[in-house]
C-alpha cells in the first residue's frame, strides 16, 4: 500500500487502466449526518495502477474535501482487485456531494446527501421501543387477545394505538429486497442501509468481517457530542443483531464475542438482557468466549451494579451510580407466556428473570437521574424469535408485554413532555389473522373448525384479573393466525403448551422435513412449505413496517420513509448534526 495524496490531486489520466471502479462506499443516495465519521472505499473491478486512479468530490480532489490522505491497495486480501480507502472522514457542510472515481476510461459516480439538524435539541430524552419482527397481525392479535372485541369494535386500545404520528417504513437491504434484523436495526441506528448480517458497516467484498467501511452509530454520536446517558433493554442476548446495532461494526452478526467487546468499549449506563455467556472468560463454565476476557469484572470495576435476577434488579434501583449491568440468562430470555404462565422453556434454569416491563421501568429510573437526558432502546426480541417457528401465541403474548413497556414510556413522557417516544419493528413476518378456531364445532377435523368470514365469530379469551393478559391462550374459540411462508410442518390449530413450537427438523440429508412429533396431535394437518428445504422456520416478509411516535420531533415521521430516514429524525430531535453540539 502507498499514499494516494498525489493521485487524488491528479487531474489527468496517464495510462489506460485494466478495470473500472466497481463500487463506491457509501453507496449512491447515501444520507450522511454532518460531522459524523465514516469510511470511504472504492472497489475496482480488477487490478489497476495507482497512477491511473482519480477520485473527486464535487469536482475537487477527494483528499481536499475530506481532509485526509487516502490509501491505495494494489491487491486486496483474497481478491484479485485494487481498492482505495479513506477512514474516519467527515463532511462539515450540508449539501449534495457527487463522487466520481475513475480508473482509465471507466468511472463510477455516486451522489451523497449530507444533512445537518436543528441548532437546538427538540427532545431531552428519546425512548425507542422496537419489537423485533412486529407486523400488523401481531398488533391486531394483541389488541383482541388483551382487550377483547364486541360487535366488531375493540373493547380497548393498546398503548401503541394512542401514539399520534405514523409512517410506513421500508426495510429492504442494499443487496436484496428481503432483509434481517442486523441490517434493519443498523439502518435505524446509523442512517445507512447495508447488507443482510451487517452491523454499522457497508458490507464489502473481502472475507474479513471487521475491515468493512464503518459508519457511526447513534451511541457513538451521543458519546461524541453529548453528556446524555444511554440504555439498552432486550429480552435477547445483548450481542444479538438488534441490540448490537447500537454498538457494533462487523459484516457478520455472528461475531458475538467481538460485539460484546464493542459494547464494553462504549459502556452504556444501563445494560439489561440475556447473553451472559459472552461476558464470561473461557475458563468459566458456560462461557462462549475463546479468550480470558472477563467483561463482568470489567463492568464492576467501571462502577456498575450487577444484577442477575428480578430481585437484584429491584435492589439496584437504590444504587447511586446510575450504572447497572443486568444479565438474566446465558442466552435469550424466555417468552412472557413461558416465564409468567406456563413455566416452560428454560424457566426452571432461570426462574427469576425480569420481564420487559420490569427492565424498562428500572432503566428509565436509572437513566433519568442524568440531568442532561438519556436515550433508551427497548427491544421485545421474542416477537420475532417465536414468529420464526410459527409459534403465534407466544409471539402475540410478547407483543402484549411490549405494549405494556410502551405504557411505561408513556407514563414517563406525561411527566416529562420533552421525551420523544418511537415505536416500531425492524422488519415484518408473513403472518395474518385468518379467523378463529372453534373447538365446539362438531367433528374431529381441526381444519373444519376454522371459522372464516361470518363463521369466525369472535374469540372468547378472558382476562378475569384485568392484568391485560388472557387468563389462558387455550380457550375454546381462539384466534387463528397463519403464515404465508415456512417449511413443511404439521399445523395443529392449537397453542403449543408443552414448549415453543419446532415445526421442522433435519433429515439424514440435512434437509428440513416436517417434525413428526406433531403428526399424531388430533386433527393435525400436514402443510407443505414454500421456502427452500434448507430452511427450518418461517422467514421475514418484505412488507413495510408501521412506525408510530409521539413527542417533540415526532412530526417528522410521516408517509413512506426508508429506515435510514428514521435516524435522520432522531438526529434532528437530538441536534446531533448541529454545529452547536460538536
């Protein structure tokens, strides 16, 4: 590698190049926050000579505009091609920036929009609540199951129903129309769309999962410009894709040990969820690390109060540090239905897990001690984790719990009107409510007990104690949710009371076939799948996500938006791109 300072200031091409510029990162139509650090990379189609390359921005040498010298890579590792890199550059002035990368007679042009924000913050606090995989059917089912319905009208509203701003959000990735939680949450938290499995980077062509062009995350921007506290609450592993998008820079979301180190580097004041296995050194039983790093001890030394049970989390409310590390499971936390009602899953091993409401209350209590304000991200992970295996009752009950956490946020905002609340999902699932299943209909065929149109009637869930949860999901007439995608499986038309549903299992050819454990359930029906046979669960849908919001700055959520546009609204509400906060 050698300096490109002279190359980027060149105005003439000396010798025709072997190949042209294939890709420029950030990609065309990227939106970039003023003064927010990002990496630039130009990937050429083949080997080119450095003397044949020019990169200009708005007609000026890139080095002059970006204020940094570039590096020319004659041959990238594992790739028979050249590249140009500039790392950690910023652009101070809003505007349209046209980037032209030339190699010989070939060139690539992309345009970036660099935007600033309000001079003064609109919101002191932001509470961003996301239910992984939240789809319209989840919302509708949660309302009916929780509130009931009479003569076609809901008997009550969810907390999310009362938020006064709304937008439809596009979820597609840079490489495909379909997407995953890594890319989608990363777009929310950076303002840059990327490829499936990528977090805080543009996914380039090299094999190294940590050398991709980086973009700044929301937490990094907050640390760079503000004194606000930061919190993350999730029912998944803290290193899982959605929470990891606040901190991580990697092409591969599976790099969970490294992601945990990146969480440690940024040290959000409140960290609550599962995934303790990645905090423990390899010498400790249950650890999933391959080194001797002990992040639990590191957080303790940094002044954090450790909580591993619901009781310890309640006790942590009395700590004066404002810093809490809550680790309640070695992996993903159990669903609400299992934790609170059925006592299935891994509840016997982790009997004192707090719920999302408990964790949200605790997080707000700690973070609100900071007079400068806070940003809190709350994830209901099991809506997605139970939608994949088509376990709709668990997914919907977790949606109800998610809505109760929204209620906690609304209660805080009523007393603190300088709080922006955002509620959304990162992507959708292919699920719809078809009607009901009525056990009292005659016959043994469960398929014939499905009610559609006028035959559906209304489900008969009961909430006798008024806690917002149905006393049982196994009532005689219940909602019938069905997926439009998935593997071969047996539809039982019943709640899965013995434990989370496992629709498909591998055969001797490593292809997924219907799990015959459900074959003999009375009335079970074989359903032929419509995804490739190497898939074992339902897949994400490409449908738009519904976003709802209220509070200062929420007026900018409207119509159709890309997920990367959501970051722009957050940045504007917090004035992260204003010169006054730099």
